[in-house]
C-alpha cells in the first residue's frame, strides 16, 4: 500500500508487436516489458492499432517474471487504449 503522494512515470502511447507499425522484429514479450522496466516506467498504455491481442500475453509474462524473479523485474501496470 502506498501512503502519501507518489510520482508515477507513465507511457501514454506505446505499441507492441501486435501493432502493424511496430518497428522491432523478433522482440519477445519479456524484452518489451524489460525495456519499460529499465526506463523505470510504472504504467503503460498499450495503444496498438485495432488489436488488443497482446495484453493477455504481456500480463502472463509479467506474472511469470515476478514469480521467477527475473533480473530487472519491477512492477508495471497497464491499460489498453484502442
């Protein structure tokens, strides 16, 4: 539980490989998540064009990373905006 004020670092517009204009080939869900974690981003708005398919896969990977204590893991919260 967070007590008091907290500053959140939020990415309001990001795409995953499910979006037809994503520019990284062969980028795994773990790599995608770690790239946000490395930047200390707390919350991500996935804005894939006409697709929400990656959300469930990203959540599963996030859960797996937490459980397996993957190096570089930190909590990331997300939402889907289409």
